């Protein structure tokens, strides 16, 4: 009965959405302090449409860049070196 309930179904849908987001997202670090989300968006849009950029609010040390599709993420991961404003970026799967 529990598995058919609204709460459980909503939880399953939310979990599936999060998994799909993970398949489209990148973990990015190594950018200079003060880098804005717009700068990261401009850099990663060369690989595909950027859905969202979520930055670490405390230290500004990392960001999660979500692209619109998994193919864009794979193109970004296939690139051996990334750099922004003279700093080498570390780009990994989320």
C-alpha cells in the first residue's frame, strides 16, 4: 500500500529527476575567486546550452554546472584542458 501512495510516488519522481540532473552536470573547480556564474555559463555554453550554475556560497571554490543534455556534458568531459582567465579548471563528472 505504501508503494502506491502519493508521497512515495513523488519521492520516486524526484529521485529520477535528480539522477537525470546528475547525468547532465559537471563539478568545476580551480577558477579564480570572484568568478561569477555568468562567466562560467559563457565558458561552458560552447559545449551546449547551460541550464544552471550553482556556486559554493561559502568559499566560491567550486561550482556545479548543469547542461541541458548529457551529450553536452560528454563533450566538455572529453576536452583535455579547460582554462578560464588564465586559471586551469578542474572539470569532473558530478
